[in-house]
C-alpha cells in the first residue's frame, strides 16, 4: 500500500489522527498533498536524529494540546447543556409567576366589577378555542388565551358607583365607563413581553366594531387587531349569556341568534365576518366550555 493511500485510509477512519511522515520525496507538490491531508509533521530522509526527536517532541506536545482542547470542549458542552436546562427551568418558573400575576390582576378587576364571576377566565378559554378554529398557530392560541382575560383590566380605574349602577348610565357616566379601554392599555403599555403586548392591544381595542361604530378610536375593518376582534365576540357572547343587574341571562340559542341576526343593540356588522363564521362553527363547543366554567 502506497504511503499516501495509507494516510488517506487512516484519515477516513479517524480524521483527528496525528500522523508524522518521513520520506525521501520532498517535492513541493508532494508536500502540499500531505498538508491537504492534515499531516502534523514531515521529516525528510536521510533522517537526522536531532531533527527527528525534535519533530516527535513537537508532535507529542501537539497531541497533549489536542487532548486538552477536546476535554475543554467537552466540559464546555456539558456546562452549556446544564445552563440551558437551568435557564429553561427558570423561564418555566417565570412563566408560571407571570401567569399567577395576571390572574391576580384579573381578580383585582373582578373585585371592582362583582357581577362578572368567572367571566374574565372564560374569555381566555373562548378566545383560545376561537383562535384555533381560525387556524392560528399553537403559539398564537396560547398567547391569546393568556392575554384575553386582561381585556377589562382598565375597570380598576372606574368608579364603583358607575360599575355597580343598577339603572341605565347617563351619557357622562357611559363616557367614563368607556374610558376603561384606554386605562387598561395604559396599565399594560411599555412591556417587551409579547403576551403583555397582545394584552395591551386587546384592552385598547376589544370594544371596537368591524363597521367602525365602536370605541375608543372608532377603528374599522382591518384597522382592528385580530386578537381584539376575537376577544370582542367572545366577550359579547359571554355578556349576553350572563345574568347582570340590568338584564336577565339568555339561552345559548337566543345569544347565537342575536350575534348572527342582531337585535338592534348587537349586530352581525359589528364583527369580522370570518371571525363570526368561525365562532358559529365552534359555537356548540363554546357553549359547553361556558357550562364547564359557569359561575
């Protein structure tokens, strides 16, 4: 077997193998081929003992450095793996903490608006299911399930006398009530967390209507964020289903008729047609989710 072929076979088996070559061939082309194969050192014949021992010493030193490098890289990889796992655990704890804090904020909002019961929690459940029906990604569905319950967080800033008034609100009182959308957005603004950013959009725009008749900005059509459109119809459904101080509870079939046909106060034109269509498609499941999470 020719020397060059032997080196190729050795390198194919173990690319990191250290090889020292002695040869009477010292042509530049031959030496370049050896370098391309990754030869560690070359000694021309006839051998000079001093040069040979020096080359062996350098090769041994190189082997030691190579082993040290491998050991370091192996240790570094283990450290990275351990730190990655530690970071994942930390992020998991942070997510749970964030979720708990959001739940506390929602509870605070419920204390202000005592008729809501489990309304806030249900909106997140409904919004997640509706987002799934619309074909949104699992990540988006999880985000909106987290963010939608914060839609009414701005009610923390509304006077109890307005929130709990049994009769019809005056125009001035209703204007103050409507300000909860902007108050909620102000509470949530400035975050770099994508779930809080979505929650801010929902808080600000969940009372906007597709036909432009909503508030606080009178946005129309595609000007309204999809997550706000999703939360809006879920909020409407749940509000119609619930018994409030100013209205009786409605049955599922009656609520669906109002959403799809209208009753003068709530009209199909208030909703994105695709969102309304998706809601109708999964309405039976939404109803079941309502029953499972009833007050």
